[in-house]
């Protein structure tokens, strides 16, 4: 009893916090996407430097293990509210929609459209590969004197749907918005060859006007060259986003359409494509938008289309085929150029990036093709850099010991092997700007 009384009289000491460092490398070694070696140095710092090997994916020696979930792991908490109703409540209470809600809605819409487009393009590339030999046999019999061709220029505001429209009509020959640079003023979007007719689609960049309706001063030379190249095409397609026009109209787009349709061109046929009709719920709104431009004499035809889903594209393709003139083809219909393959590799990696990284991060990443080299054994080595502006974004993209960038790289590498029909050595590096 005396001993117990003595213990009770001792002062109670508060628990002392542990000051020993917790090494992340010890925790992450079981979740690593790369083979790990035992650490005998016991370093006390964790490096997030730009040269960290975890931020580099190399398909030649990279594997992803299957990570089993822990039995006692707590599921991640998900928000219990619906973002749509929350935004609606903010609108009713504060009489306006928050800027953050607008940005989130636009990002989700753009991400959904890009993912659907990438999926359709990749499926088309894989399905058409089996019929390639048969198509070649049919086209090889076309004599040069029987060949027809047509050059088509496409102009419009950024994100109006030029690439989606071209991709749908061209298919595997352009796939992921390939750009084959011919000059400094215009570039090839894609080449479509059917039977004895070949159609080359050209992008005409820099044709937007400023708010006053004049050319941008900082790009005046390039824009003037682009304007001069407009008249070189057999057919000119003016494409505009009707959904954006009905929700957030841009006067510069209206000026561009009216300028191109002001009067007929003596040596060129011009058509107006009202794009993204699938996003407009009320058909009367489409008719209202079309009425605004129906009296422009410069446009020979009007087409309501959806470049992403293909609505109305068949009629547009038929019209273009009828406009082809007798002359030799400009491009080899069976050769996938190196420039096309480069852009396909970029789009495939971007599609996987959107699959594994969400929110606003994919839109803040600079995606660059650093190196492209065809090796002697027939394989191709591709090196791409993903540049982030924040350290937190870089950590999310890399994942635990490179697990996330590893999964992105492995899936993209397998997809590229299926498309190119050859071995691909893909290297992805995440860098901090």
C-alpha cells in the first residue's frame, strides 16, 4: 500500500511527441511501380527535385504491380451534395453563378468531348486496320489520268470543331488531329481517299479578328499570309460553334462569317458549316441561328453538322466528292507520315492522362514531344515531357513512387503498339516549370 501511495504522488508527465523523421521511402516501397532496391543509406530528406527518377516512365523496364486493397482501409469520403444543385442554390441565393462553378462546368464539358473524340478515333484506327489491304487493292488500280483531287480549307474560331470534323471524315489517316506542315502559313489537317477521289483538308490558322474587327497587330504578318492563302483552295469551309453562339456569342466570329460570305468568289466555292448541333436542345434555336446568316450571297451551301457524332457529315462528304476535279493526287493514300504518327502519340498519351488525372490538372499541363527516333530494329522511341506549373500538381501526376505516371505510360504504350503495328519505346517525364 505504501508503494502504491508513493506512485500516486509522482507527477504525471504529458506524452512527448516523437521527433524522429518518418521516411516516405519506407512507406512507399510496397506501392512502387518500379523494382526497388534496399536502402542502406537511410537518408533523412525526401527529394521532390525535377530529376527524381519517380517522375520518369520508361516502357523498357517499367511494370505496374497489382495493388490489393487493405481489408481495414477506410473508403475515401465523397461529397454528399450534387454540384448542379449547389450551383443552382448559389444562383438563387446570390443572384449569380459563381466563377468557380462556371469553370468546373466548362472543364467537365470539354473533358467529356475530348475523351469521346479520342475513343472514337482510336476505335476507328483499330477497326480499319483489317480492311487496309483490301482498300489498297481497290485504289491501286486507279490510273493517274482517272484520279480526282480537291483542296479544302477550313477556317473558324479556336475550338469550333475543325479537328473533330476532319477526324470523322478522314479516319485513321489523320486520327488524332495530325498536322503536316507544308509552309509557315497553312498546314494539312488530313487526307481522305475514296475510290478515285482524294480530298486534302487544310487548316488556316490566325484568321480571327480583334474586338474592333481588325487584324491582330502582334501577328499581323502571319495573319495577312493566312488571309492570302484562303483563296488558294478549291472549297472553303467556314465552321462555327452554334452552341457557343447561342450561349456566349462572340462578335468576332459573326464578323468573320459575314466577311467570308459578303460576296461570291469567282474561283472558289464557300460553304458554312453550323457545327455542334447535338449540344442544342431546342431545334428552333438552330433555325434562329441559321436565319441570321441565310442572306449571305458568298455561301453556296449550308450544312448543320456534328463533327463529333457525325450528324450531317455524310451529306457534306458527298458534296465535297462531287466538287473534285480531274488531276493527280497530291499525297500517297497508304503512307502514314512521321508527322501524323507524332501527333497520334501525343493524343493517345493525352487521352490516358484524362483517364487518370481529373479536375483542372490536365488543362494546366504543357505536353511536349521532345524526341522521336526510328531504331534499326523497326521500333520507334518516343520521349514526351509533361510540364506542370505547381509542385502539388507534379506530385499528383507522378503518384506514389511513380505509380500514376507509370499506369498512364503503360496503357499509352500498348495503345501505340496496336496502332503503329510495331514495337514502341515510350518515355514520359514529369517536370516542374
